[in-house]
């Protein structure tokens, strides 16, 4: 009983350390949890609960992007620690990147790490990525999801061509787009399967897009 | 004696620009006189067509002119009207001014700023840049000037006279003020200190550093502010009507309100104060999600806020007007996707809605929420101007 309570307290502390994004406390609590023999799955769950807490608070604007970034740092460190830094071979394969000509990757980096945190197998192509590399990346990695980002009105035009080509060559791939100059109307008109307005909604949007493509339901 | 000197000084400050053929600093003109002029123009506007300057001044004093003024924010896009390449538009004052004048004369509007790109100040601090042929210049993020936290305190103050891009901006302002005269109003433009720093550090690292190393970040912000103050003062000296400060990070797209007030608030307060002390208008541009109008008003006391999204504490445009309409002139907020891919008529319909929500009682300038898309269809810029004339 005492042992169970100790485990519960440790996991609660870990969850709290994540949403408070404390580097030191997360590390110490994680070590303590591992030394106490708590199962990695329970630790993973606590880390994700901590992140979920921040995601919800971001949704209601109680925290800001820097909090989210630091929180993701803590979760990533925690997950790496329990997996021994080994990349996962499981999860839904997903290709992500910023379109050609665009050097702004803050949003993409946050989203990529959220996907990783939630178990997607992420192939991050980086920023300023030529369209053909997205098409190739989706084919080679048999990606179920393609996530495209653009932060400039001058570069977002690339998205439309990429979407069209991927739709022909990899019709089973759900394409989700995001970025400052893009909106849902544009995403729909270009033939995307989803639009992620913010990092907060990206997971739900992606799940919905995957479902739509799988069921053949138009967006 | 001192009061006499002050009065003559102010009179000189007003008359000299008028004799030179451009707008005097509005801050030097007694408010009661401006209000009287605005009331008269508002009345006259029912009968006759006002001049661009009359329309703008009436709006700035929160009175209704003949129709609302607009600012199509045709910056990078204007280069296409003058056949100028993007690198030339960014780097050569003659080419910049020629482009912006072409935009002003062909498309219209009452006011504009030479908001060339957001990297002018960072480039002068020594940030490596990329100047694409068909897109906005930006820092080379693979080679940030501020590589780690220890670099914040190493950032060196630069002399304005040796700052090539800022000097080019000043020269552009001079040319524009001279060429525009009383036909319209030119505003200066500067990126806020945190914005400048993000161009040299990258936003992702900067965000973390703001939380983990606030005093290091603030040391760099002080260095940047020490450069920006003489820069905005020099912009005022060119005869612009005011200076627009871009404060992107004072929004949900940036820092939390509390953190922004701590990290950047004191610095933008200094800069805005310097502009106001010279008698010029302070405007704020913030195209982030949920901009913090209340904090920005508290720290900068701007006359105008240009925005792309509703502020964090308003859920409808009408609420925005009710809450802030008597404190600042609202300027916005046609969306970038609509301007990029909508039809001119769709743009006009959206403008009509915004005018209905925000123009009542004056104090509204119709504009895009952010710079008009540099490669967007120019007929959509014309649609904004037409909508202001038709529905405003």
C-alpha cells in the first residue's frame, strides 16, 4: 500500500515537474521513479499527462509558447531517458517540413516534437524543403501523414503543388497544413485533408484528417 | 521667457515643415486646435470631398471623415509596379521609394510606411542575411549572430551613421516625404527590440531564453534599444508623420502577457517615449494571434494600433471597438489568405463587414492585417481602397 502511494506521488510529481517545465526537478523525479522500479509505460503516461496539462492551458491561453517549448523539452528528455535514446520503430509514419524558400521553422519544430511525443514516427525534412523532396519523403517512408508548414505568403504557394502531387502519387496519405498566412478555406481549396491552426489543435486535426482519408470522406 | 521660447519653438517646429511642404509633427499642434480642425473637416466631409491629410487627421482625432482612410500596406508588392527586383527594393533607397510611390499613386490610400522587411536593424548589427529574388529578405538562420546565451552580453552597440540598412531606410523616408508632400502621410517603421533580437538568435531559442535567462536577454534588449532610439528619432527628423513599432511578441504568438511586460515592455516604453517627445505619433503594428492591446497601450500609449487578429481580451470586432475604440485608432484587418487568393469582390465584402463593425464614430483605418502579400494579386489592394471609398 505504502509502495503504491509512493509510486503515485512520484508520478504526480513527475507530471507536475513537466508542466512547470523544471529541468532539475524533472530530471531528479525521473531518476527517482526509475530507481523505484516504476514501469516505463507509467512514466511515459505521467510525462504525457504533464504535457497534456500544458496543452490544455495553452488552449485557454493560460500559458504561452515558451512554456509549451520548455515543457516539450522536459517530455522529450524524459522519453529519451526511458527509451535509452533509441528511436521508435513504431507509430504512424509522418513526414513534416517547411516549404521551399521559407526559413521559419519554429512552428514546424514545435509541431514535430508534439507528434513525436504522442508516438508518431516523425521524418522531419527541415525547412526550405523543395517540393519533390516531400513527395519522395512520403513515398520512401510510406507516410500516413504529410504535415506542411509555411510562414510567408510568398512561399505558401508551394503547398498547393505539393498537395496535388502527393494526392496523385500517395493517395492514402493525409495532408495537413498550417502556418501564419494559411487558413482553413485555403487549405480546403488546395485539396488538403486538414488544417492545424495552432499547436494546440494539431493532434485532433491530424487524427480527424487520417480518419477522413481512411474512410474516403471528403473534408 | 521660457514659456515664450517654448511657444516660438513649437511654432517653428510646426511652420518649418509646412514651409518645406510636408506634415508638421501633430504632437506639437495643440490638441484643441486639432480637434477643432477635425470637427470642421468632419462637417465639411458631409458636403465635399476631403483631402487625404484632412481625412487622416479627422480619423486620428476620432471624428468621422467623408469616408474612412485606408492603408493598403503595399510594400514588397509595390516593387512589381515599378519593375524593381526584391533585393533592390530592400537595399536601394531610390528603388524602394520609387516602388512605394508607384503603389501610392497607382493603388491609392492615405498613408503608408516603408516597411521593407523585418531584418533591417538585425542586418546592421551584423546578422548574415539572405536576399531572395522573389521573396522578403530574411536572416540566414543557419548562422545566427547570437549563437548562445553568452552572446547576449557581447552584442555591441552600433553607430547609426555606420548602419547601412538603417541609413537606407532614413534616406527612403526623406525621399518619400519630399515626393509625397501633403498628398498623403508617410510613417516611419522599426521592429521592436525583441523582434530585432529574434532575428539574430532565432525565435525558438529566444523564447526559451526569455524564461530561463531573462536578465541576459534584457541586457541585449538594452543594447538594441540604445540603437533604436536614435534610429526612430532620426526617422522623425525626416518629416514622417510618426513611427510604427512592430511588437509581434506582445501576443499569443509570442510571450505571455506577464513575461512580455517584464522583458520587452520597459524597452518599447523608452522608444515610444522618444518618438512622442519629438512630437510624433506612435503607432503599433502587431499581426500576432491575440495581441495584448491593454499592455501595449499601457507601455507605449500609441495613437494607432494595426492588427491582424482580435486582441486577447475581445471576442468580437464590436467588443474591440467598444473597449479600445476611444483609446486608439484601430487599423486593420483584412486577412492575408483572403488577399492572396480571394477575388476582389470577396475582399470588398469583407472590408464592408469590417467597416460596419469598426468605423462608426471615426477612429478606423481600413488596412490588411499584415503587409499586403508581396506576390499577391494587386487588384485586391485596389479593392481595399475602393471599399474604403464606397462603404466607408
